[in-house]
C-alpha cells in the first residue's frame, strides 16, 4: 500500500483532478461550508482562550488546497483580523502538490494569506496550533491479517504466510481475526505531540471506534468501488496489476487504534462522533442561516443542497466520523 500510494509514480505522488476522470468527491470538495464550519470552530477556540491570535492553522495532507482555502475565506468573513494574525501551514510531502496548493492560494488570496509548507510534522515546532486533516488515517499503510498470519504480496498475489509479532499483538488488542492493521499511527501521533506545545487536532475519516470483523480494503477507480479481494468471476473484476499506482486504495479506520496512539503520545482524547453531528454542533446551521439573510435565494438554495450532503443522515454519512484531541 505504501508503494501503491506514495512510491515513485504512486497514486498520490502526482496531482489528481476532481471530476469525471479524477478523484472521488469528498466532503471538502462538496461544500465550502465544511471549511466554513471549521473556521467557526477555530474562532470559538480563540474566544475561549485555547488558541492565540497568532496561532498556527495547519492542514495535513491538503491535496488540492481547497479545504484550508475555504477555512481562510470564512475566517475573513467571520473574523477578518485573524486572517492576517494566524500562520497558515500545509504538511505535504510531494512538491508537485505543494506547487498546486501555492498556485490555488495565490489565485484565491494574492499575497494576503501567507502559506508555509513542510514535508513532515517533524520539520515544524510552534507554541500554539490547530491541526486539521480530512481522510488521512485511511491512507496510512496497513498490514493484512488473517487468523494469525500476516500477508505478503508477490506478483500482485496475496499470501497469508508470515509471522509478525507486532501485527498479531495489535490484532488481538482490537479483537480482529482478519482485516487491516494500520501502520504508523504511533509515530504520527508522537510527531504531532512534538510539533506544538499546545494544540487541538481534529480529523474526519470513514470507520468506527471498534474494528470491523472483516476486510474493508477497497480500490477506487473510474468512480467505482472495488473490494480488494473481489472474486475473479465478478463482472467488475480488474486485475490488480492494472490498478496498481493508477487508482486510490483505502480501508476503514479503527479509531480505537488512533485514540490509543494519541493517548500514548500524551495527547488527550476529547470526543468522537458522526461528521454530520459534529458539523451541526460546531454551527453549520448558523452559517447557512447567515447566508439565507445575506445572499440571493438562488445562491442560498444551491449552497443548502450542497450542505445537505454533509449533514443529512445516510449510510455513508453515518460511517464518516470526526475524532478530536487536545494537548494543553
């Protein structure tokens, strides 16, 4: 999975467009009010004294840069002074994506918003920060586990015949006899804990607190979702070698693993809830009400329909979760 996504010519190594031939739409690309709601929450952290007015606002894995730009746009609308006092950072390892993000910010804000890039959290250290990530934990590499054995991949074929004590220990801890065991959460949490003296971290991802009892690994290609272990006789079957590095691959997050990693790093777990509940609690309906009062009805209805995709109950919405941590 590491090579598939991040290796030379890997799927994430080059910029991907959103659209008919590109990436799937995510909450970030669906509605600006996703970023707007986060901006409203950031302002509330300033008002309660947790965030300083010169705090660092950092997105991890920004991809196109839309999300952080939406946050900036709503900060300008709701509390414009913060746009010039905050420091804005994106953690992005790929230079091509950094370039795309810089270009988007320049097109959107000129030189009014100063954007800094780091390739890793380990490169930065600040006093006070707000970290935000969207669909990041499901992009970490994982080991595949089945009844005491860890998988190896040879010529795109998966064989469960390896002994791995660390993987087996994690599988037992999270009561899995099969499925994905994420690799790297502990190191990531420790890096974040060292990157800022005081911070809040909020992340959104597909998954549940407890581990799934089966495999969730799946491939996104041409706007189709294909289970990694799709049988060869299925009409949608595509050989893995044809999909390797040319498509996205992901799995459901076991948030209990994320929680344990952060607590081991000395960071306090705050809450875990469905995305739609989190956005309502943070004030997305207040923002929509403001729009209704200050915009044409046509624009309001357009944005309302987009926002409904974030907050209306549905199967995917119930699986998309928010988890929040603090180091004080």
